[in-house]
C-alpha cells in the first residue's frame, strides 16, 4: 500500500445528528443565542414562541443588534465560522464559531437565521432532514417570498436578527395538541427564565462600575428582571469585601467577595431570590464571569468545602476574553476551569475569605449573660434590635444533649421557647403594675429537683462538686433568694473545700 493523503470529509448527516447531543440544556442553548445578540450590540432581545400557519410550534429569538448582510450571514451559518485562536473584541461573547448552530440543533431540526441591515432582509436555513436526505451540507437561501412567510418578522423596525427554531423535536412531552405544545414550552421557559436572568444579570441591570449597555430580555413579552446573586440591587445590600486583582499574561482577573445580608434580615421573597432555585448553602462559592457573562456559579472549584458557616459568601471572579486560551471554556459556555497558576493564587484568597465568613455567624450581635451565677438567658443586641436567647452552652442544655436527647428536637424546643416569649403581655403587665410581675416561686421539692439537675449537669456521676461551682449555682437567681438552697445542695453533693 502506497502512502499519501486522502481528503476525508465528515458525513454531514451523521456529524450533525451526533453534535445534537453535546450536552446543551434548553436554557444553555438559549443563552448561547443571546450571547450572539449581545455581541452584536443589541439592546433588546425578544424570545417568543407560537404556532406557525401550519400549526407547528416555533421559537424565535429576535434582537435589534447590528444584523448581518448576505455574505456575513452565509459565513455565520458555517460550522466553525471563526477560529477560537482568532482575537476578538473585548465585549464579544463568542469564541468557537459554533454556538448558533450547535445550540440550535440541540433543540430543533430546522434553523433559519434572518437578518436585516439597512432595510434589507436576508435569510438562510439549515434543515437537518434535508441534510440527512442528501448527506450534504446544503444551506438553503430563502427568496423574498419565503422570507415574507417567516413568522414574526413584521415586528422588526431597524436592523436586527432573528434566530428561528422549527421542528422542535426535543421538547419534553410534546404532544400533537396545541395545549400540550404550549404546556411543554411553558415548562421550558420556566427554567430558562431564571437561567437567563442569572446568566445575563449584569447586562439586564448593569452596575455603574461595569460600564455595560443595558439589555432588555423578554420572554413572550414579559421582561426579565435581573437575578443578581450578590444582592447589589437589594435592600439590605450585601457587604462587599476588598477588591483583589490578579495580573495574568494577557489580562487581569478581578476577584471580589460579598457577604450576603443575613437571612433573618431578608423577606421571604428576597431569600427565595438569592437561593437561586436551591439553597444558600448550595449556592455559595465562586461565580465566574467571562466578559461579564456568568459561566458557572456556586462552586468552590475544589478550593474549599461548602459549609453552613460560609453560606453567605459569594465571590465574583471576572475573567476577560483575552485569557480564553488559558481558561478552558467549553463550547456551551457553561463550564470553565482556571489554569493551575490562577488556582494557586486564588486558593489562599478563598481560604481567607471562607475563614472570615464564619464571623458573622459566631459573633452575630453582642451577647450578654443576664443574671448572676449560671444564667440560662442571654440578652442579644444586634443592629438596634434586642432579643433574648437561651444560652446553648449552659450546662443544663449541654447535659440534655449529651444524655442523647435528639439535639435537633431540643434545639427546636429552645427556639420555640425563645421565639414565643409573650413579650406583649409582659410589657402590658409591667406597664400596669411594675412590681406585680414576678418570677414564679418554687416550693422546696421543686427547688431540690432543679438543683439536682444543675449539679448533675455540671458534675455528672460525681459525688462532689468544687466550692466555686457550688457558689455559682447558688448565685443563680432562682436559688439566690432561697434560704434552703445551700442546705439542699450540700445534701446532694459533697462540696469540695
Ligand atoms: N444575533 C446576531 N447578530 C449579528 N451577528 C450574529 C448574530 N448571531 C450570530 N452572528 C454572527 O454569526 C457568527 C457565528 O455565531 P456562532 O454563535 O456560531 O459563533 P460565535 O459566536 O462566533 O462563537 P461561539 O461558538 O463561541 O458562540 C458570529 O461570530 C457573528 O458574527
Ligand atoms: Mg456565539
């Protein structure tokens, strides 16, 4: 056999069918299309679905971006329209020259792109069934007539582009009846809505420092509200930490941590918003943005563990597209992996941040013991509000836990006691008769029972207790005023000198 070279073209039919399954979800596919609109300087992206004249469902993503002329449109339809090695403008969210095609075919079998520049429409179409039939890359060029029959074009005024998905064979539970079709699209849009609101939140509601043009994104006419994981647009706001800049070869990575407002300060709706469809604990971590577009969020990328204590910590990591070669971004723009040098510089930052994050929990508000001796209650003063809590470190509480009572049950009981203190009636009673409200007085048997619980908690199983401990117990208010207490205690335990 002689050596040499063969031109071996891929089978259009088989390659395209296989590429449908590279792992797009419907929401990541939509996001890939919206990327293109934003790269084309669109300020408005409208996503709609409906039935076409033949009763088949379609989905259209329309923008008012710069549009494409005939040659640009033909080039854009080619798989690999641009090389990932090619340098792009800073705000260009594209990289591979693939997204529009791969994202579309992951959801449908017919992709039509219509674009208008200076009042002139051009349209091209890849129809998978047609390609499979001929096993050839046959791009259809639509004539005026065909263009005029496309749905939704009459809603355009200036330049812009429409990506039209037809033959939507990937929708779940898609039945033949319009009701079933609408139902399937509604389910898909439910998830897509949150995903887009989060992925593009910095474009939808730009912060002044981001220097971005506002983009409105709507689904079937309902404009998306930004889903900002850093609560920058919320009252109460998150606490920003100091900005860190990591200089890399071709660019700079900007890292900023935010501590979310404590969940007790949030309304139920705000908390739900920040939980991003999951929980705070599961969505803590790094949020990685490429050119301000969220790629992945809510992970420590193996640099820290998700912990209940750091659940208010979210860290924004801004990566410019000039670092694409070092950061591996996948075609779907839903995964990135920082290079080793970045990881080694991020790790100490993450460690410090997660350690600091534990502070608002351990030192939330100032706590003061109330009463002398071994007080069970604490007065907690936090941000101007005062509440009373049972000290979880108190020997009686500790002892109950150690004795194997279900500590969750016990904690629930204590919480119930704390949170149901009848403050209103207390205030009213004290107001009416300041000296009439008294601690309940216990008879000798009750005092003995309570004393026994205290000594058992501080010195379980022992027959003596240190004198200092005995004094602390006796100074606790319930015992302090009781003349019998000392004698009772010395009957229960020998008091060490
Ligand atoms: N809505 C749009 N408006 C104007 N031009 C567009 C639009 N959508 C796509 N294009 C053009 O089509 C080209 C191909 O888009 P495609 O999404 O396939 O690749 P890409 O955006 O270059 O890279 P990636 O694969 O990373 O998305 C784009 O580079 C852009 O020039
Ligand atoms: Mg793209």
